C-alpha cells in the first residue's frame, strides 16, 4: 500500500476535483457565446511539440510520462545573461531547490551530453542548448543506480545547416556585501580584562596600555591591526567574460565551435606581483557527419584550462584568528633611531624592505598573513580538463522499419595541481625607547632567501571513461497505436589518484512505451543494476518502474476548447536500487586483526608458552544489499488560453534499506561482531506547482513564471536506543537540528552567596555563573546534560519559491529573478559568533551580559577560559531563522534599432546591464550575508553586449 499523509490525500483529491471542474467548465464555456478568445498558435503551445533531451532518449514534452521540467537558455539568455549554470537554474525550474537538489533529496546526478558524472560548473550558459531535470523514478530509470537523487540532463549546442556566428562579452565589478567586523585593540583588551574578571582572574592589560592602543600615539608600538580594512582588499574587483560560437554546415556535415575566456581579478590586493586572480580559457567543438545512408557519426572535443595565481596566504582567512593588539606586521624604517646602535643600519640595509617597511613580529608570532603575502612566495593553482566523445548512429530500417542503434564512447581527463614557491624571510621584533623610536631589532625567524623551495602537488588526478550502447525500435501500428522500445547497456569507470578503488557503474536498462491516439500513454522502464561494493552473488538487481498518462484534451468534448488547450494527468511509481549511500568497498566482509597481544600459559605463572591473539573488528554479511528508493508521483500539466502554463505534482520518495552498522539488531556484548546491514528508512514527501503566463500587445510582451516547492522529510525506521522517548529520531525530519532548549541567561538572583544555584534549579554543564546560558531540564531529573537534547529546528527550508519576470516594451526589456525560502533554520557557530578563551572578539560580544545589561544582553558573559555550557552546545540560544526573500538578479536590455543592425550587416545587437545578488529581505540578513572562510559574499555589477551575425 502507498503510504500517503493527509496533505498528499488532500492534494490528490484536489487534482481529481480540478479534473472534474475542468471538464465541466470547458464544455460550458465552449457552449456559450459570451467569451471570445483568440486561438492563434502560441509559443507555449508549440513548446509541447519541441524535442526534449532526456539523455539517452529524445522525445517531445507532449509525450513525456514522468515528471520533468525543461529550460532552454536560448529563450532567456538575451534577457538574463548570467554565465553560472547553477545560478541560472535556481528559482527557474519547478521542483529544483537551489541549483542541484531535486525535491530536497540531495545532489542530483549531472549528465552532460549523455555522460553521467560530469561537472556542471565547467560549463557556461552560452554553450548549452537545453537543461532538463528528471524528478521521479520512472523518467530517470535508464540511469540506474546513479539516479538515486534524480537527474539533471544538460545538452550542449550542436551545428546546423544555417551559418551562425555569435559573440557575448561582458565586464563588471564585484564588491563584498558584508565583511567581518572585529573589535579594535583597545576594546578587545577591555573586554578581555572583563572576561578574566568574570573568571575570578586578574587583569593583564593596564589602563595605560589600553589608552596607548586607543590613542594611536604609535600604531606600530601599540598596534591596532584591522586585517579587513580597505587597503588589503579591492573594494571593486574586476571580472570579464567573453564567449564566441560559430556553427554551420550542410545536410551531410554540421559543426559547432565555442570559445570562451573568463578573467576574475583578485579580491586580495596586498601583493600586486602575486595576487593576480584567475583566468580561464575553454573551447568546445563538435562535428556531426553522415558516413553513408544508414550511418551517422559525431565527434566532440572539450578543453578547459583554468589558472589562478595568488599569495601563499589569505588575509580574509587568517585575519579571523590574529588578535589586533598582538604585534604590528610592518615596522616603518623611518622610525628607527641608529644613534644609539650604529650597527643597526647594517641590519636594515641587509634586510628585505617592503615599501619602506620591515616585517614585524615577536618570538611567538613570527609570521602571519601579512608576512607570508609580502615575503612567503606565491602559488599557482592550475586546472586542466579535456573530454572526448564519439557517437555512431545506425539506421537499421533495412532490417526492419523503425529499428535503430547507437554507440557512444567518452573519455575525460581532469587534473588539478598546485605549484608553490616558498621563500625564507626575516621577521624582526623591535625594541622601543621612550621617544617611540626603534633602537634594536632581533630577527625572530629566518634569513631572507628567495625561491628556496618549489613544490608541485597534484591535488586531483582523475580519468573517466565510459560507453553505452542503445538499441531502439519505433513502430506506428496503425493510426491509433504506437510503440517505442529502447534497450541500453551502460558502463562507466572513474579512476581517482590516491583512491584504491575505481568508481564503477554499469547497468542494463529497458524502456517500453505505448500510446493510444496520442491520448493515453503507458511506460515500463527498468534497470538491471550492478555494484562491485556488494558480495558476489548479490551484486545485481532489477529496479522496475511504471508510468501512465492521460491527455484529456484529446477527448472530443475538450479537443476544440477555446480556453483549455492542453491538459494531461500523469502518475508513476517505481524503485531505484543504488549503492551511492554505501560509503566504502568490502563492507560485507569481516575484519580480523592481530594487534600484537597474546595469551600465555604454562606450569609456572603461565611462562614459557604463548600465542598471538586475533580480534574481530567487524562481522560478515554477504547478504548486504542495495539501498532502495521507492517513488510515487501524481501530477498534471495544462495550457490555458494559449497564455498560461500550469504544472503540479504530489510526490513521495522513500529511501529505505540504508546501509549502517545497526546496534539494535544485536545484544550489547556483540558490539565488535556487528556487521553492516540494510536498516534505516527515510521518507520524503510534498508537492510542487509551477506557472508561466505570457501575453503580448503591439509594443510589449509580459512573461512571468512562478514556482513553489514544499518538501518535508521524516525518519521512519532508525537504529537508535534512547532512555527518553523524546530523543528518538524516528518521526523527526532527516535534516533535524538537535540541541538544548535555552531559557535565556542566568540572573544574579538565581545564585546563592556561595555561588550555588538557588532552589530547585537543575545543574548545568560544569559550574555556571550569572550570565551563562540556562537550559531546560527536559526529563525532570534536576540535571541538564545530553539527555535533555531535543529537536529544536531543521536546516533545510520546507518551502521554496522562485519567480522570473520579463517585460519588454519596444526596444527595452526588464528582467528580474526572485527567490524565497520559508521554514529553515541556521546555527551560529565558530569563533566569530561563539568566541571563548583568548579567541579574537567580533562585534557580537558588545551585547555581552553584565549586571547592568542583564535585561538586554544578546551574548553570554565573557570568559577567558573554555566554557562548555555556553559555547560548545548547540541550543535555541544560537539558532536563527533562515527565512528570506531575495532579488537574485535584475537586468535591463536594449535592442539596437534594426536599421543600424542592418547597416552593420548583422542580425541582432543588444546591450545590457545587470546586477546579481541585488538585495535580500530577511530578519537575519546580517548573519546570512556574512560569509566567513575564504571570501565574502559578493554583489555583481556588469555591462555587456550580445551580437548575432
């Protein structure tokens, strides 16, 4: 039985009611004369007959049974010129969350030109013909075990008989949306003194020291180092992108060539010599040619070279851990007094100088980000990728009409290596006199020596090769019946250096399609999958799926409807067996170990005889099996008034028989004997709806698309043993956040004079004081510990929305892409939000608890020592809502007058300006937009042109 929740049942009922209403209303409207609508052919209607590439197969939107969504970049690139594929997909496809997660199941399989496993990030939008997402088990069945999380099929452009030459060029700048904000030296010292006082310790910074740092009297002796100041970074980082493609040919031979160049400036700007940024060059070419009357072939070649030169250190990363008062990374030579130490001049003359400065430090801190950037050397990261594909198509109609075959061979090479040149350099600790002059320098590191160590490290080296063969048979039995059958054999092998096992995928798949009068469709698709991760005799399994579709508008009562141009109901169910969740090889085998121990025996205290001991580390399970996705989908798609496209699906996916080392299947003493087993099960369910509305007048065109996805998850079978039932993961979301429930901060009145908690307040983690986080005692045992951890939120947003708006008026076109998420949570973590001990303080500590700020505090009391209770436990105190509404991109496009274009002997020229990451509206925007780590989040401004010859 299909397990449908209440929401799914309601949606199912709603779809059936809609079906009845549409049927009755269509007949009613068509029988009246009060409604007069134009019924001219429209682009939305013609899209139903356009070819859709499903990877191994090509069909029309009208004939697809399973749940899928398609976009063609050619339809929107003129108005939305983004070149990042994931950005282009986000918010634009029904059922896609973000840029690569279908229905929240996880990272989907990427298929590029029929080859699974290729990276979508290596493509630019100008070279893509079509992108289709395959959402249910039925439509993605031909990809076997790899289709566990759905499939994103990318089809690149090919040649045509019409000669075309296109150029797209853009340039712009990016600027950081938000930068880390740390306390200055004086404030840090004051707050750290307060932290020590909270711990019952004495101050380490005197009032005079703090004032010296605050006054700026000598910023090199009393440093106040702001690593995130504008001098270390480009406020406007330039970037540019140019692509050109050329295609043409004849009926017998067609070709396509795409050339691309991309340049990204360096955000870090300390060293002009080393911080050069990144440059990428790519070329894609293919040729389709006819060998004879029954054989056609094609050859594709792709090459990409990406080079990035940078310093060996990142200020944005390391600046987060170096406190502002520790030392001055640069010492001005102008502040050196040689009068008391003449030999000091020789030291300075012999040292490497950097724009009038020496590198500064201490015995303890004798390097750091600035020194590494100025003197440490440089690194060059190089990425090289090449791909070769060859396809041969056979028309076997001479054997029997409708029979064809295809072979496809592919080869990928991917290499990422790092070339670094490491220098030795001197760092000097200064001695200052009362006049704030340097009177001595001590080298606390090395001598200045360049090009001392050159390292070449291969970070990634991968080779992939694959093959698939396809046998296809199409037959129109008479005017009413048609069948289509495909048999596929697929094999893929990926070798990655330093991995002992190559990743192997192979399967045989079958697809059988039947349609009756282009009205009733049926499909059986299945894959016989194989996995080398399982034991012999258990490595293969058949994964069947079925799908049905009914095009109601082919019925006589609806066929000539003036308002309901197309309506299709569809449903599918099936399973996908996959080994993607099996994290390693040979998990079915037992593991024994001789650890050097032994057993001794003998007549005298066991002396004289011994034997080595053997221990079992894991039991054997030759019956370990595939993980299983069971899928159910019910949906519809419709075209109304030749202007509005609607689609919707309710779905349920059950990911069961997950591979774990289950403990509940065995007694406690069996611990080391536990084998891997198929046990856990998760359920994902929800619905998705999409709409596109298009209308035209004489001077304008308006097009709006809107999509909504609701997906929720539930763990239905979990290997778990908890003393308290409320801690069971069963019944909670897969992405649940577990932590403690915060009751705020302890106040002074909750402690006795001896520092103990008053009344019946439960003990917390360690000794707590006023200003520490207070947690709820869930089980009432008067002790707060890990038994009080409960579900407090969920990471992924169950609701996600996307909308694209295009409005053209005469020569101008305005485009906007909007997205929103509701229901997800985040957790503040790391030293920026939870600093403890001697960690660097960000501005979040300004809201720290004191007796004076007890009612308004947003941060616990400061502590100079580790504090498990406050900073090492996830709780609702650190959780925040991730709800957001974003204006992802806007673009204004201008078409040059046709008279000017004709004079230039061109087909089309348009100019555009755009902004990406334009704005966000959310309660916690400051947190969401502050990106810590390697780079900040950027806002992009660009200007460019697209030309067709």
